[in-house]
C-alpha cells in the first residue's frame, strides 16, 4: 500500500489542498482546518481536517500541535499527541476522517479559520513483540480503540 493522504468524501476540491510539507527538510505534513471552528475558553472542540491517511500496516501517523498555535493562540491538542493507526482509514463509522481535538487554554474563545494550519502529521514505523496477538479488526470511530 502506498503512503498517502486522501480526501474524506464530502471534502476537498476548490482551494483546498491535501497535507504537504513546507520544506524539503520538514518531517511533518501540515494539517489544516476543513471548516471554521470556535474553541470555547477552557474547552475542547473537534476540528475537521477533511482528510484520511493511508499507510503500511507497520506504520502510524503521529499528530503534533504546531508550536505557534500554542504560543500565540493558547491552543493545544487535548490528548497531547494524536495516534492514527493504519486501519483507521477504512473505519466504517467515519471514513477515517482525521479530527483534531483542540483545547483552549485562554480565557476567551479561539476562532479557527478554514484552511488554517493547526497541526503536523509525521508517518512513523513501529515494532511489535515476538508472538504478538492483536485482538482483531477495528471497531468504532474517533478515539474508540479498546473502548
């Protein structure tokens, strides 16, 4: 399977662009907001990216906040670092849509503009222990593994 980003049905087209690296030495692909969003003071909001990721079975996509988002806007990923498993792309509950849970640390609402770069995604390989026996196929959507 080739490593790539794809649009989730209903997103993409027009002026939207799939995630890309900004320089040849960048590790991360910039994820952007697919729609405007508002994160309440001290609260959390799910921001759609409109994309899903395809990768090899021994890879995952790590999602990290953009440092400027925290520094200038007081916004962080609610879970610190997001992990997108290789089998998430074909999730029947949400089509593999990568959603970002943003937490607002500021006392006023934070607005996210459509197209704003809000996180970076890095493909990473992982290993498993000898004799590993994973439970089986994925069930459920966002944050559902092991629920």
